[in-house]
C-alpha cells in the first residue's frame, strides 16, 4: 500500500511496520519500505530496526548523503510523503553532559582569539559532540603513527638564507597542473556532517574563498553532486575513491565524476580494511544483536567497531596493481594512489604511468607504526632519482604528502624535500565543527599568514626558491632523537580532565 498523490500516509500507519518482517522508516518527511534492505545496509540491520516505524532523519543525516536512501532503494519502496503532524516526535533527551557541551559551545573563544591550528583542535574537543570528536580524532591502535606524523616534522630544521629581497612573496603553485594559492589542499575526510550540519560544504566554500583544492571523499555526508554544485564554476576539485567490490558501482562513480569536471582521481590504497580506531569503537555504533545475526544467517556486520567499520564494508580488499589498466580504460582523469608508504610502490606507480602518489598513512588511522609521509618522501626522492633519474618537485609525477601538518613551516619543509603539495585533514574538520565555514576560512588565513612570514624568514620569495639546502633532515629517519616537547599539540592530544575553555 502506498500514499496516492493527494493522500499522505499517517504516522500511525507507518508505526505498524516496525518489525524485521515489515520495516518502514521516515526520512525527510518521506516513507520508505526498507524490509528487504535491512541485511544489505553497510551499517547493519539493528540501527535501522531501532527506528522501524519511526522518523529516522536525525540519525540518518550525519552519516548519509541526502540521496543515499533514494539511490539505494528501488522506486517501489518509496512509499510517499507522511502527514507530518501524525508522526510521533522522537523524544530528544538532553543529558547534563550535553547541556554542559552546549554551554561551552555558546561561550567558546571568538575567531580572532584563534592563533594557530592547534587552537581549533583544543576548542573542538570541548564543544563537538562526543561521537564526532571520537571519529575525527581517532587513529589506529596506540595512535603512535598519529603522533609520529606530527613529531617527524620536529626532526627537520631550517637552514635559512639571509640578505635576499623578500619584499614580495608569492605562495602560489600548481597541483597536477592546476593553480593553487599555496601548495596545500584540503584532503578527503569522511562524514563531515558528524561535526557540522553543512558537512563538506564548509570545505567547498572555504576552498573557493582561498583558492585551494578540495579532495571530495567517497564517504562524504553530503552527496557528491551537492558538493560539486556548491563549488564555483572554475573551482578545481579532486575525488578520493574507495574502490567498491562491485566494479560497476565504481565505474559509475568515476565516470560521473569525470563528467562533472573532477580534475584528479585519488585511489585510496592503504585501507583494504579500515583500521581499529579505539576512540571511535568506544562510541560503538549499534551492534547487531546475536539473535538478529542468527536470523540473518550469521550475516550481521559487527557494529561494535564504531562508525569506521559501519560504513566501509563495501571496500574491496582485493584491489591490486592489475586493476590500474582497468581504471585507465574507464577514465581520462589523472590517476594518483593515495596511501603509498615506501619507495618501491611509488616507483611502481611511476612505471605504470600514473600522475603521482600521496605519501600517507591515512592520518595514522590505518596501520599503526607506519612511517610519516614526510619520512617516506625523503626515501622516494632519493630512490626515484637513483632508479629513474627523476628530480622533484616533478610536474609529470607528483609526490604529495599528508599527515600531521599543523604549521606552514611543516609545508615548507615538505616542499623543500621535494613535495608538490601537502594535504591537511583534521584541522579543517575541527575548524568547521566549532565555527562552520568561517572556521575553515580562518584556518586557511592562518596558514597563509604563517607561510608568507616563514618564506621571508628562510629567504625564499617564491615556492620555487624553497630548495633542499634550506632544511637539515639528517635526523628524520632516526626515531630516537628527542625534540622539544610540542606542548600545544600534546595538550590537545592528551585526555583533558575537567579542562575548561577559560584555560585557553
Ligand atoms: C581525520 C580523518 C582522515 C580520514 C578520514 C576521516 C577522518 C575523520 N577518512 S576515513 O573515515 O575513511 O578514515 C578518509 C577517507 O574516507 N578516505 C581517505 O582516503 N582518507 C581518509 N582519511 C585520511 C585523510 O585523507 C588524510 O590522510 C589524513 O587526515 C591526514 O592527516 P591529518 O588529519 O593529520 O591532516
């Protein structure tokens, strides 16, 4: 039975379909029969059954692009609109912790009090919903690589040159041949709406304001088209791709992205399975109850692994080098591998004619004790020169780096060591979670100001003037050197008990 054009379904009717045998939910005022979809839902059946016969919009929005339900359910399962005032309101209980969080958010520092990217992290930790903080900040296992990503930059020291005319400083550069106001791009990070209702659109808008490139994540909360529609006509965007076990779905995504003008396809290769991120796991997304799993023939997906596992069961662990020729057959977009962690794989990517690699360990969220991107960069520059006579930065084969970058000096060090550009993730998430698009604007402004000042101080008027001789990375690969404690970063990192905003 469904609603006719003029007759709307009543909340009472929907509420009768609240079992595994007949399961209807309401999302954005529309009723959907999800009975047959229950066991195919990547997030498992339990979370849907929790909202069977009810309005699931509030739970649905932070995790799914708006069009996820309409594209994944065949039209006959779209039962039509519900009469809004017949729907029983889902009672939202505001706990004392929630009240305290909202209070802190209300009284957080103003943007002009923010001086660096660490401030965003410290504030976001106090004002973000716990589940969002857990998902964004978490990293794999003991989070050693998370901290190493940042600490590695502290093992690189500058060798500045003086008495150079740095009246005018030009930060502009190119990435894959596309102009950027500075060699920084906003990297792909999933589930933007966990931190802010506008999700990834905050990044799209700020990227346009500051002329930097945004990499759109496969697992964005906003739909791909929504993100592209919100970009300025000439705004350059890349797509980060998790390859689906169903290659037809991947082909559709890739060819649609090319049609929409995406300028680079970044295939994520360090996540055949998403890492065990314990802060995220502690937030336990709904676990399938054993009787449900038994009924579904043991097909339940373990939900106790947090959001990461809940949204990633589609990723193909079978992806391998022989797939690259297939990718070349379905798209003309430049192909880049994101998550390369040794020179051998970078060399293989070069030999297979790709446009570059991102030397990255996924922000420490995958293999713990993976080396930092910056350390792998030095290894790749040395070996690709030795094996193929390449010099870097290189327009034909870009070495990009991400992970732990929190200062413009980190970016300058990467560029000096041969990187074309650097991706930044968490700081922008924290910035928009606490302040929306204005926060991301401010973060980019801080990076630009730091960049300009530090280029003057090392004696480099343009990006091309930043050369290897300007850094001493001789200690980079020895992980035992002690460097001055980075309190700002570690303060944010350490679990803070009863810290209040007044301490900023
Ligand atoms: C912080 C964060 C990073 C994610 C990310 C989500 C978050 C919250 N997600 S994840 O849910 O699957 O792990 C993605 C993702 O969708 N795809 C991807 O290629 N990298 C993903 N990354 C890794 C990201 O692209 C960068 O490699 C990493 O963020 C760089 O480190 P910083 O955060 O320290 O800048």
